[in-house]
């Protein structure tokens, strides 16, 4: 039985890493992809996880497969394509650790997963299926995502969603809004950033956006607020859960780390999502904030995901650990 399965992008983040002796920028090869990052965070915390997606049968794809396996993530749902190259993302960092992206994805292997390649046996035996919106930008991955969500729902899994908007991967904002919103009727739990609220609901306010998503049948919604922490909303009622006052070295994967920690704590409660209380959702967000804080103290995404012992140490240091 898998606790969390994720479907979507698995790629290389070439992250800015200083300059050469000649003064040229250096980029470090890091495994990434938002949904894969969530799995890595959850796996580090002890969850049984599986990945469904596609990479190229090339040096980068082999590295990514090995990385997932080393992280304890089941890769039987990973397709190695002989036709398409592994997707690459080049990540520039500002002095504060904030990122800008440039993608080599025309097309990248992650967009080429077909519905027929989705392993139904994995979806039959998972508690949560997590998806993002990067698999919705292009066919056939868009149809494969919808197919997987419907299959997982049929088999009793809860569906988790993080839009993870990347403007450069969409033809225009209206297309992004339409496609990202198409999945909302299937969702049970959802995470979005404060920069994505209007894209998903036409409302800028995190509390109002979360309330709107609750009214659409999404039991629990979390909105990440950067250094301020996160807002959680259940039944239209919301609460802000503070973050940790530590500087970031690299924010790559922070939101994914948050969501991996959130889902880990949520699973430990062993409750139906529609029975989750606001206080319990806030507790999940407190775990998410701690995992994200640990993550941003290191470079990269998957390699930076913390172990359970690191998370507990941070929470205890700030008096935020609950059994």
C-alpha cells in the first residue's frame, strides 16, 4: 500500500551556483519537479511513496530514476522514453534566494506521458494521489492526468493538488486559468501560494480564495504565505500558522517540502478529509512550515528534503511540536 502517489513532472533543475574562474555562471545539476519533490519530502518523513511520470532514456533520466530510488520512492510507474529528452529547468537565484526559471521543454519527456502508460495497479493501492498543473500544459500528459485522477478517485484515493503556476510554460494566462481550474471538482485537499489565489478563484485574498475553494467541495485548503507561514481553511473558516524566522539559502522546493510535511501529518491523523477540523489542519501546516524551513537551509530540492529527526528538532526548539 502506498501512502502517497504523485503523477507529473520529474526533471533536472540546473541551479545557479557561483561563477567560474573566467567569470561565467556555474549551474549545479539537481533533481527536481514539484510533485517529485513532495514525494521526496514525504518519503524522508517515513511515508511509502510512488511516482508516475516520464523522463528520457538519457543520462539525466537515469540520474533521476536513481535519485528517486535512493529516496525510497517506488519507480515502477516511471516511463523511460527513447523518443523524448528529459526536461531541464535552469534556475537563477536572487540574493534573497528567490528564483526565476528558464525551461528546456519543447517538448520535454514529462509532457509525453499517455493515459495508457499510467499504471492503474499503483492507483488501486494508494491513499493519496497528488498532482500539479505542469502536467496540464500539453498533451498527452494533460489527458493522462485527468485519467489518473478519475481512476484514483474510483479506487477510493483522496486527491491532492498544487497548481504550481509557471507562466513561461503556458501560452497565456487565460489558458492557464482554464486548465488549472478543470481539476478543482475532483480535489479533496489543495495547496496553493498567495500568488496563485486569483488564478484559481479570481480572488486575491488568501482567506477569501480558500473559502471559495472550500465551497467547491475541497475539504481542506492551505495557502502558503512565504516568510509569514501558511493559511489553512476548513468549512470556510481560516487560520494563519506562523513560519520560522530563519533566512533562506535556496527557496527551491520550499512549497513542495511544506506540502510533503502537511500530507505526512494529515495521514498520521487517520481521519477522513471531510472530518478534518481547522485545528487539525493548522497542526498539519505547522509540520509543513517546519519541513519547508529545514529544506530552504540547503541548496536544491530533492537533496534538501529533511529527515524526520531534523524536523522534530526544529519544532521542539521553537516549542511547536505536538504529539
